[in-house]
C-alpha cells in the first residue's frame, strides 16, 4: 500500500515538473530570458495583438521629470521606466532628456538644474517618429532665490505654452507629438486638477495631441512615495501611452506628412 502511495506521489511530482518546464519554455519564447514581462509580452500572454512591425522607425524622444529620469531601460529591473516599456513594445530606440524636480516652469535638481525649454539637446539630430512631453507634476511651485515658492496659474500657463510652441516649431510634421497629462499619484489632488487643466488647455490651443494619464498612478500600489511610480505604476503609464499610439493620430488623413521648414529646428531658437 505504501509503495502505491509513493508511486502516486512520484507521478504527481513528475506531472507538476513537466507543467512548470513547459511554462518556463513558453515564457522564455515570449520575452527576453530572465526579464520582467514588457507591455508587449503581457499582451501576447493575454492573446492581445502585438505590434507586428515597428511603426516608429525613427525612434522616440521623451522630455520629462523624475517620473522619467529616475528609471532605466533594463528589462527585469524593478526600476524599468514607462518609456522603456513603450519603446520595447514597438521595438524602436528611445532617447530621454529628463531631470528630477523639473518641469515646464520649475528648474530641476533643487532649483539648480534646467526647465524643459532649456533642453535643446532634445531637438538635435534626426527628428524622431514620436516626441513625448511628460511633465507638470513639479509645476505647482517655481523657484525664487534658490527656494520653492507656489506658482501662479499665469506663470504655469506661460511656461507650458512657450514650450509646446517651441516643440511644434522644432519638430517636422512627420513627428507625432504627444503631450501627457501630468502623471500624478494620490497626493495633492487639488494641485493635480489645477496644473493638469492648464497643460490640457495649452495642448488643445496649440493643436497638439493630449493624452490624459489620470488613473495610471493614483491607485493603490502604483507609487513608491505618492509621487514616483512602482514597477506596476510605470507599466500602467506605459499602457496609457501605448493605447494612444496604437490609435491613428488625431486629424490623420493617411497621406504622407508634409515636412515643416528644416530651419525651424535651429537649436538656438529662443522665441516664446
């Protein structure tokens, strides 16, 4: 009787090990070996369509704050950034120009860094297929004599408008420009409403594609400290961006885009 019981245990163990091995092989084919599943990997597991080819061959450029700057492009890392998930979903290169504490109005690095408009390196080189502006979370405040002071609506609006106009001038019409609503965690919801409404209105006035991000980081477990995303928060934000990019650009006619004047890409342009 003991021998039959032992045989049953051996058979059950063998079946379990076989299933685990099969699952490991399947996951190995779906993503990079030893990596955390990307947006594309997760959609493949769920049976959802994955980009069959790279629709953005010239890559992606991201200008942002610490929600971009603090994270890496290492699959499997718990610090893998939202922008990394997006780029790997489309199998396209990505360049980031981001600084902690910065924004449209506020200089980063404890008021010693720069603002978005000062990052002229983002406009150098070949124009990307996609240009994403991620920011606004820090613009509840500005800097005065090296310290943070509350920002006015007028100051934020002026800074946002100035930068979005600069991006429009610097990018050719073949570049798809996305303005993300400020990714905001659960803290300071009144500031979230104030700054987000300013960014939203400015994007609409300038005729740019606005992507709301509410719901990505303001849920339980999506941020480390109420501001910066956990891995699940970065993945949720990536899903929002991928969802927008998977749709045709607003106003798209399906015709070949017309290039703007190349002289508009001069890195020395400082006109508001």
